């Protein structure tokens, strides 16, 4: 990445922080992001790059205009070359946090606040519609980066393990088939998720 591209990315990130509460300016920044992703016309990196900018934009839209606005932007981004892994990671976090927060009572939220740091990897069971959306995001992420990104597959397996429905085993086998070099994944999977 050249110095000019890095400067533009940093400016976009700062702009999303500054204008995240202004719907009109946020709409203009969304258009700028979509234009930048279209002009790049290549798949972004696993971390950083336009994916980080897209992730910030999704979060800003989610918090300013709501889930529907962020989902609409998400659909538009999916039509373009993938901006980067951080875009997918951000959307997963937004969808799962919203579903988890809406499924808890105030008392549970207070208790959770006391134990949040100890239970970072624990995933709340999601309602059916939220689970479908989260799996669709993971599947799109796997389609875009599944042949190279080991962390994506571990993240997906941990998510499925937390949902206790299909389990992480099916993710494991998909990852082994998809990855060009599955050995690193197998070791990481065993250490973070458990035995196969």
C-alpha cells in the first residue's frame, strides 16, 4: 500500500469517527466508501485496509440510523469485491451484539457487565433470524477469504460452538477442504476450540 492510499484510509477512518452522529454526512461517507471499494476492484486484505474502513462505516451507520440502514449498506458492499476481512468481522459483531442485547433482561445485562471481561469468548444463543443472518455473513466471509484466512475459520467454529446447534465440527471440515494449507488451522482449532 502506497503512502497516498494509507493517508486516504486514515482520513476516511477519522471522518467516520467525526461524523458518525450526522446522518447526512454519514450518507456522503458511505457513497465515498462504495466508490473507493469499486475503484479498488480487488479483494482487500484480511486485516486493515478498506475492510477496516468499511467496518467502521457499518458500525457508524448501525449506531446512527439503526440495523436496517447498516444491513442495506452491507448488501451493497457484498455486490462489490470484498473490501477486507475486517468488514465481515464488524458485521458479525454488530449482528451478534444486537441479538444478544435484545435477548437479555436488564438484570442479566447488569450481571453480564460484572463478568464481561472473564467471559469474552462466550457467545449468547441467538434467535433463529439473527442466527441465519450471522451464518450468512460467515458464509460470505468464507467464500471471500476461506482459502487463506485461518482465523476466519477458528472464529466461525467458536461461534458455532457457542450456539450449540450444529457444532463446530461441520465448520472444521469445511475449513480443511477450503484452506490451501490446513495444518496451521488444525493446530489452532485444537488449541482454541477443542479436539476434532
